[in-house]
């Protein structure tokens, strides 16, 4: 008996070790250099626009409204029937993104409610069948590309409309009792839904040119949830990579314990304390954030972040080696509302003079410590260090312990004016800061290193 138990224990352990290190399938093999090449634009560009748009913009009470208010299909249909964003002009969106310094844009092609923004052959539940009548994805791609902005797609793994998406914990229309749910699910065949996802991904990754990022959303494995086996995530990733070999894929398909099933991690709605790691190694990361609490347009949500907080968020993200994907939720008329425009304009104003401290930048080398109330970013290619001064000093000076012998020149970034400094052994003291804080959201001092 004991022997059998021991044997079982070994087998179980072996299995879990095995799944931890799940061998890289041959189609996913690539060299370190190939992987770095795929990331090249992304680590340079750092800043993108997320766009959550769909028929949930009509109720204007969060993109999860179907779930939050347990709305049955028949009732949710009114948003489909009335979807008519008559002012949709993605050229305007693209211009605003570009002015704000955003270098890539990720659009929700389909969110959890299952509504598709493109003219999919595999469903009727799409923009072309609403009064809008347009392939919104096509127009978006053309407009953003024309501004030189890279294209990314968000695609929801979850689908609260598809008749073969089995009811689960999150499904807004799930029968109340477990037994009823199981019975109802007998008529739902996840194999059909899996094929639907593959067909749709094939469409969006074949018909719109080069797509640089794919944001699959999301997995919730375990009791009455869904994970990689439900989605056939391995099959999805294989398909995606075959259609767009250069694409970068997020980490929400529940393949975190493999090396090949994701490219970057996606913390959201908070700021990581430090550069995120997996198995002790720093990994590429992109944090997606909202202006307010909601991704989709939410008319009566008033907890909007200020321009200052958003600029700070961008700097802090880059200071920890990450990317920021900042979300806009356009209205049902198809425009960004005033609050969003105001924040984007504020960011644009700052980026116009300070984008050098963002693009191509990352966390500063260990030897440089940020002084109090400062954040550092670093450009490895140009060997420049960027000191973001959050609290402006009163006495025209700022000391930089440990910087002695490492600096060649210092200047304010907003006007390129020289900042003089004194070196004393290991320490540097900047001595000629203006008394008045430069009139920019967050002043930056550029230090040109030896
Ligand atoms: C969450 C939410 C979703 C949103 C996403 C953005 O997964 O479910 O509504 O699209 O975060 O990252």
C-alpha cells in the first residue's frame, strides 16, 4: 500500500514538474536574437493607446454591463439595434494618439459581450449588421497606419453571446443552480466555440496587414472557470504565430508556465513596485491603465486621473522598464469625450518636449540611484540619463550622490538650457536650477553620461 502511494506521489510530482517546464514545441522555437528582434519596436516605443469600444458605449455604464446587471440577450439587443456612431472618424482618433506620443494602438475587435467590430464571416453579431453598417476595424487600421501608428488587436476569449460558449461562473446569463447549468451546457459544445475563435483570429490576422500586438483576454481556470484546455490555447498560439510571426502576444491565455505561450506580462489598474519577474528573471511588461475606473465609455464615472498623474504613470512605468497602454473609451457617437481629450492634450503638451526621456528608455543601471522625489529613465543607446524631478527644489541645487565622474553635460529638457554642476569626489551637485519650477507638468533634467 505504502509503495503504491509513493509511486503515485512520484508520478504526480513528475507530472507537475513536467507541466512547469512544458517543452517548447518545434513551431515555437526561436533564438534569443529572433525574440529580441520581435521586441525591438516595442521596447523602443513604450507608449500605446488602448481603445475599448463596442455596443456597451450606449448604456455607458461599463463594458461589463451585461454581466454586472445580468442583462439577458433579448434586452441587450437594444444596444445592437441602436448602434450608430455617426461621428466616427478614426483619423481624428489617430491624430490625437499621435499628438500624445502614442506609437501603437490596440483596439477591442471583440469584447466579452461577443460583439464584433469587423465584418466577420462567422457571425451576424457585428457592426456591419447594425445601423452603423461599417467595418470599424478596417477604418481604424487605415487611419492609424496613415499616421505611422502600429496596430494591435484585443480579442476576448470570453464570449457571452456565442450559443456554444459554455455557461460558467462569469457568464451573465448562466442558470442559477449548478445542476441547471450542467443541463444547459449539454447543448453547448465548446469545440464549436473553439473553432469559431480560430476562424475569427484567422480573419483579423489575415485581412488587415501586419498586426504587431495581440491582446487575448482572459483566463480564469479552476472551478466553473476556463483555462488553456478550454480555449485550446496551444492551438491558438500556434495559429497566431503562423499568421503573424512577428506579433507580440500577452499572457492571458493561461500558458504562463511555458516559455512560448506568452511574450509579455500585463499588470493592470496598479503600479508594480519594481520590474516584474517570472522565475526570478525580469520579463517584458506592459501595464494597461484607464483614465477613470472603466475601460468602456462610462458617462457617470467621475474618478478621472489628472494629467499630472497620467504623465507620472508613464514615467514610472518606463523607469521600471515597462510599456504603458493607456485606454480611451469612445462614446456611442464615435468620439472621445471632453475629459479624454483634455487628458490626451495634457499628455501631448508634455510629450512634445520630453519624449526623449520615454522612447528608447528603460530602467537606469544600478549604479545610478534616483534622489528623493525623482524618477530615472535611461537610454542605453545615447547614454543619457533622465532625471524627472517631481518636487522642485527651492535652493537651485540638487545633489546626486554617486554620480561623480560619470556626467559630461546637464541640461533641462524642456528648453535645452544648461544646468551647471560641481563634482566633489563621488558626488555631483547641480547648482544652477532655475528658482521657479519650469512650467511643465513634470520637469526633466537630461544628463549626458561620459
Ligand atoms: C479585464 C476586463 C476587461 C478589460 C481588460 C483590459 O480583463 O475584463 O473588461 O478589457 O481587463 O485589460
